[in-house]
């Protein structure tokens, strides 16, 4: 999220701290050394400095970043699920390891206790649902998603 002319507020999911909000100063400047390493949905080693907060929900400042080049990128749908279904500061090592091995929406849902392998559509009862409703925390098939859910749905595959 943009914050000022050059700064950005980032949502990071870390092994030690869980989900955190952090500020990256001057990350949007052309000469920024952080910009190339803080690409959306990439796995990056960051150095965070904890502060007292600045009133916008961020307690941490990114001071250094190094992108892990061989790591698979997190699926944007999985990132949306992480942001919606986790709380800031809640450490979950099982979820962290699941993301490392399966950076997709299905893997995130399974690690959070919403395993799509055992789910059925709440609209018609069919197996193999195709969408997950964030508002209802329920599954829908492709036929029922437009009929029943009026909230935000995340497609489980492309």
C-alpha cells in the first residue's frame, strides 16, 4: 500500500512474528535498493526494526531485504487468504511450513483448518468446490457461487 510519495506499508508473513505490518521508507524511489527485493508475493529475507508505531498500524521498519531467488512465489489468492484469515502477531509455524511447501490457496486453506479436499458446496452439496467465501468461510461450486455468495470469494484454481 502506498504511503506518502515514496514510502509503502507492507503486509509480511514471518516465521517468528506471524503477520506484521511494516513500513518501507523510500521503497518507490528509482534509486531504492529495497524495491527489487520487495516484490509482491515473493519470499524475501528482511531485517525489521521494531519501533513504537506511528499511528498507521505499523510497528516495524524494513531496513534491509534480500529476495530468495529460487523460492516459488506465493499465489496472489493465497496471499489474500493469509491477509483475511490471520491476525497480526499470531505465530503459526504449521502455516509457515505449509506455505513453504504449497504456496497456493488450497495449501493455505488446509493449514488453516479449511481443507478443500474434504469440503462440499454449501449451496448444493457437491464435492470438489471451486471457490471459498471469505465472508461466510464456506465453499461453493462454480454453479452456486454467483447464486448464493454476495461477499468476497477466492477462486481455488486459475
